[in-house]
C-alpha cells in the first residue's frame, strides 16, 4: 500500500526531534587523555563547566538525523548537506530539541533542493546551535 506524504513548501516545519544527552553516549575517544568532552573532572576543574560539555559532531549528527527523517533518508544520504554553527554550550543530562522550517526550494538536477533552517535548544530554551540542512528530493514531493 502506497503512503502519501504532505507536499513540502516554504514554511513547512519538520517534526521536532528530542535527544537526551547521556554521559555514556558522548564520544569517549580522544587523543590520549581526559578532555571536557568526556571527563567530569576535567569539565568541572579545568573548564569550570557544570557537567561534561557536548561536542559539535554529536550536534551535527542530531541535525542530520532530523533532516533525514523529513527529507527522506535515501535523499539525504545521497545529496544531504549540514552547515551548523554552535553558539551556546550543551551538557550531559540535557534533553536537546531540534526543530526546523523549510526556507528555500530550488530546482537541482532532476529534483528540488529543499533547505531547512535548523535550530537546537537546551531544556531552558537557550539556542545552542543554528544552521541549515538540505537535500535534493523528487519533484513530486514539493508544492
């Protein structure tokens, strides 16, 4: 049975994605030693952070996941682009919310490149990251 999807247009909002950031989920690999990305002691004593700080690669992955869900994994895996900027720290124990809104649709190749303005907020509503994600989708996906 075929499923129907709502047509994408400028202004369409993606389904918000919530991610709880657990200390054990943060990247513990590193260049030989503790950093504020994986050691509570380093975070608190060296950087004066309240908890272990999240890293940018994890935030990029969450944005890519949210965009891929909306734009189609096969489309995103083939033509996806993520361009993010981080402007506020986020920490282990936070539940981050990733939201987005379609800001542009342009012809590209044999489809339409859909661009989404992305936003990541911490539980207090502080904006931790902004950027764009995009991918080429089939023409019949857009309005």
